[in-house]
C-alpha cells in the first residue's frame, strides 16, 4: 500500500487551512471546561446556550457529550470544509489543543479522531521557517 507523502507546514495560516479541511477533533472528543468560562459567569465568553452543564463545576460544548459527538459550534462538512462559529470565544480546551507536538510531529489524537470518521491519516509535520534558517 502506498503511504501518503509527507507535507511540511511552516506557518500558522497553513495549520488553520489544515484544520479547516478536517474538523475531526470537534466531532470526536467531549470538550469540557470549568463552567466559569461560560457567559453565565462574569467574564465568561462561551455562550451558555451552546453548552451543557456536566456537574457542579464543569460544562461542555453542546453536542460533544453524546455517543456520536459533534460540537454545536462546528459548521460545514467534516473532512472537506469546516469552521468554528465560535472561534473568538471558543473554550480553553480548543485554544490549548496542540495540533503539533514540540518536536513538530502531529498530535496522535488528530489521526485517532480522523480514523473514527473514516478519514485517512494525515502525514504532516510542522517546521518553523526560522528554525530551518537557523540551522543553515
Ligand atoms: S483533528 Fe487535528 S488536524 Fe483535524 S481539525 Fe482537529 S486539530 Fe486540526
Ligand atoms: S468550540 Fe469550535 S474549536 Fe471547539 S470543539 Fe466546538 S467547533 Fe471545535
């Protein structure tokens, strides 16, 4: 079987484009966070109506706690063209998720999530251009 050729990304715009053609994580994992991030709390930014209360302290994005998760804020078709309609106000797990690990390899959870939706594995690395230049 032929493997997918390696793609090297070197800037955040390319990473955004990659995620906008995927969306698997937003349809696989339960996205939970401290309830104080919701608009029900002073300073909270995640619209409360897009969340579900999990327990006294934690909420999750609506739709991500089901057996067939899909975040209510995800628009578009998985694996083709998607976007987060809540991008500026998305909760901390979405902001903090590392698409690439410090060594430049893809977070293995990405391909685990993609596999759940029948999407092929990504063969991609992130190498900052300035790092390449420093080694020349
Ligand atoms: S699974 Fe990984 S590559 Fe796909 S949208 Fe999520 S972070 Fe991006
Ligand atoms: S809030 Fe946005 S980034 Fe976070 S899971 Fe939902 S669609 Fe994905």
